[in-house]
C-alpha cells in the first residue's frame, strides 16, 4: 500500500473526515508539480550549481 491508502484506512478507522487527508496529498502533489515546472523553466534544479554561471552573467 502507498501512503495515501494507509492514511485513508487510518482516517476511516478513526471515523475522521477524509477531506483533510485528500487536501494534504493534493497540496504535496501540486507543490511537486510547481517545483518541476520551475526547474524546467529555469533550466536547472533549485540549489544546484548549474545555474551559477547564468546568474554571474547578469551581475
């Protein structure tokens, strides 16, 4: 089972609302998507040294 399935089963067992579980996993998925889009747009990953030379050209 993956993490989402485990959390859904735990929430159902404790009679909790599933909205929070889905909201949390949707937030994680959207953040990963945005980080991937940003890395693709910039042409390098965040905190990598690949973009240092690009930055120095503009300073």
